[in-house]
């Protein structure tokens, strides 16, 4: 057979969306929408109870809508104001993505460190710090627990969640490269005056087989607010912080400063015990005195500029 004849008999590959529909990986809009609404009812009715029982904090959750498309595009379209977690649940889906608005986690951190709910305002959008990501992991655990309790997955297995990450640090999940269709379920989440979002990005292959059920209340109390607070405070204390020391030098005229050259010496302002201000992340924390121990220059703490609580709250942000 000639090349011309071979070209004439070539059968084009089946369109990806059509193949997905034929193999159960893509459903019609009406079917997908109904299941997404069921998920919205699950979370709006159950997640606030979980949060309140474990923290004493009141939140409100409401379904806002869904979108259908390729998994990778749905995740990317959420933008950089979310953090993300890759997850899996045995006998249901080997891959799904949870997303939570950064403003919710930032505000929750303020509450856990003692701020009054009515004083917390909508925070500026930014990525989460390492300590806030640690708190986000606790939030995602609850979101994952609600997911597990509401889907018809056999075996009673718990959801497996990876560590939370910011949008800029989103690692390439092994399934992201596959052209897999999914649905993103978007929900509002309110904490006092702060409004944010949570989202579930679920492959339609799993979604279309899902029967969402509202779990029965167990009456059990979770970890409690104090344990959440203790975990955050412990994370703050274990975090590595870069300290900076400032020493006042003797006053010089602008004329003298303009003529300084390599090798010139500028004296300290203090003649005896040299005062040093030690700060971290731009906040002054301690007054110290300058000294030396062996071959290393050191500072000795003389007084606290900030209280313990102020230091914890500052470093947490």
C-alpha cells in the first residue's frame, strides 16, 4: 500500500471529551450539578458543627456553584489566594484536591492567638507563612473528615492528605499531567466579618459514582480549642527565627560621613555598656548589652520590649 493510500485509510483518534464520556470520566452538566449541590449541602450543614465543637468558633458555609473542566485547569483557575492539598481516599478516588482561601486561615490564626472575633477585619491577600500552613493542615483535616463522612466509600478508610502548600509552591501532582476531567465545588466560608472560600476539585470519574449522604451527629466533642491553640503556640516556639541587632553609633556630621573611607573607625554611642536592640521580622523584642564570649561577639538580654503574647502573635504572621 502506498503512503497516499495509507493516509486515506488513517482513522483519526477519538476526541478526548467523547472518550471520557464513553468511559465514565465526564458527565452531563445536569448530573454533575446535582451531585455538586449535594456536596454543598453536606459542607454547609456539617462543617460549621465540626468547627464549633472543636474550637468554639462559629463559622458559616454556603454553596456558591460549580465548574466543570480539566482538573489541572480547575485548580489553576482558583488563583494564588488559596492554599492547596492533594488528597486520596481508598475505594473512592486516588486523587482529589482541597483548597482553602488564605484569608480564612490568616483570620483563624488571629482568633487562636487570642484576638476578639469582632476586631478581626478582612486581611490583605497574601501567601501563608509556615506557621499558618501548619494551622491550615488542621483545617484541611476537618474538611477531609467531612468529605469522608459524606461519600459512599467502602471500608471506612480515612482520607490521606499531603502537606498544605501555597499556590506558588504547588508541586506537580502525578495526576496533573493527565487530561482528566473534574468538577470544582466552590463554597463560601465566613468567620465573623471575614469572607473567604473553600473548594473541592474532584475527578468526575469518582464524582459520578458518588452518593452523598448527610452523616448523623455523633455527639462527640473533638480536640477542643485549647489543643488547637497549644499546637499553634508550640509551632511558633519551634520555628527558626532570624534575629537582628542594632547598635547606635556616635553622631557624625554629614561632612565627616561623606569623607569616610575603608579603615576609618566609628565608635559606639555608649561609652561603657553598649546597648543593643534585638528584633525579628521588623519588631523590636529585647534590649541587650554588647559583649564577647571567647572568640564570638555576643549580646546579653537585659529587658523585654514586647510581651510573650505579642511576640507569638507577631511571629505567627
